[in-house]
C-alpha cells in the first residue's frame, strides 16, 4: 500500500514560498467567490468593485486604515521573531491612544510650550510609546521571573485596557459640553497630525519610517541578532551567554511601543478625541499582517495595504451591492487560513513511500 510522508526541507526556496503564497491567495479568492455567489452577487463584479474602491477611488481611505495596521503588524513581528507570543497589541494600542489623548487634553494646561504640531506631536508620540511599552512590560516581567504564559496575560490585558478606556470616555474624561454624549473633548488643533490629502495624515510616513527602523534593529544590530537567536534556538542562545530575561523585557518594550504608536496615529490623525472606535480590532488584525508578511518589516507594509484594501472594498460592497461589509474580513480570514495551511509545503515536501517488495522463496 502506498503511503504519503512529509519530509522537512533542508532549505526553503524563496521561489517556492512566493509560489505557495500566490496560490494561497488565489484559492482564497476562489472560495470567496463561492461565498459571494451564494449571497447572490456576481463574484467578478464584486471583486472589481472592491479593487476599484480600495486602490483607485478610495485609495486615501486605504492608506488611513493601513497606518495602524503597519504599527500593530510591526509590534507583533518584533515579538514573534523571538517566539514571544504577544497577543496584546490591541490593548497596547488602546493605552497608547489614551496616553496621546491625555497628553493633548491636559498637558497644555500644565506646561507652557509653543502651540506647534512639531512640538506637541513628538510629546504625544513619546507618551504613546511609553504607555504601550509599560503595558507590555507587565506580561514580560511575569514571563521572565515567574514563567507565566504570555499568551494568557497579554490577551487578558487587552480587556483591562479596553474597559478602562470605555470608562474614561463615558465618565472620567467625558466632555461636559458634549450634551450628554460619550466622548472626550476634542484635542487642540496644534496636537493633530498634518494631513496630506483627504484624511491621509503624517502617520503613514511615521509608520514606514518605523518599519525601516525595525528592519535595521532586527537585521543589523547585535540586539536583533539575539532576538532572532532566542526565537530559533533558546537552548543554544542560553549556552552562548545570551541573557533571556533581559531580552524578554527589551523585546516587549519595543513591541508595546510600536502598538502604542498605532493608538497615537488614530487619536492625533483620525478621531481627534477619545471616543468609541479606538478598539476596533487593529491589534488582532496586526497578528494576521505579521504572519502573512512572514515577520518581515517591509512585508508588513505591503500586507497592511492589502488587508486595509479588503476592509475598504468590503465597505464599498455594502453601499453599492447591499452586501455585508464583513465580506472584507471574511476574505482576510480565508487568506490567512490558506496561507498558513499551504505554508507547510514551503517547510516540508510530500513524498510517496512505496512499500517494501516482499521476497519470495525462489529469489
């Protein structure tokens, strides 16, 4: 009887990876087409409308949605490269947004500084980075000193952050002049990110710069080498004298700081106030971004643009074809499942094993 066996590849071909990735996306789109057809829509027309909206008519909105996804994708990439499973980018984004809003709303009343975006934006960015880093530091300390599972702690810290942020914009920081509606006061104009065109703001440039910095840190510095070494072989890293505790702390500070910048970009570039809509899942989608990008900072930019385009295209289908806006999110999930499922063929080869031939007495 013929058997199929997976054998680990000694080397992973870049061409095989690209081929598998393209095939996975094509298969995901084909299954998505079946879903669209079941919903009563022409798949070709629907995909054409999505592509036109995401990358032509509403390309500005795609860039706006891609900005926080780049930050959270980078956040997850940094941690996952060291095999530290940070599932808390959503909460770190939220506390980063809280810090940015707090700095913009209350610091001008305490300190006297020039009312210029070039003064206040760095202050808000610093506050967001510190807040995200400190929020990520707690699970890091629990992991480093007590061995507490980081998946559980980072996931639970998401909900603590989200509920606290809801308390602030509905109660403690609620705008007295808001006529009873939840939400803080609007931040001053000098704390807003400059805009290029439409809603596209300076945050997209900061996100690209952050991706370059993460690539330099991970690829060109000793610290990045230690992160990668721990991720690939913790035992070898320990024998090489790498301090695991110190690197756990450092990688989570960097990861949390990146996620905090996502919250800053939303407050200073989009909403201009603390209100419902800050925690919409960008932190969780950042996990998808990082995995599809194969934990490559430049890949994060491309994948974030693709997934942001799916979200924008899904909104277009809701308006033009009366389909659920969640179509974009469903396609995101399908692409992730197909890519992760097909990833096994970039790491392993499928081999047909013939059964041994039985020898007869006359041989």
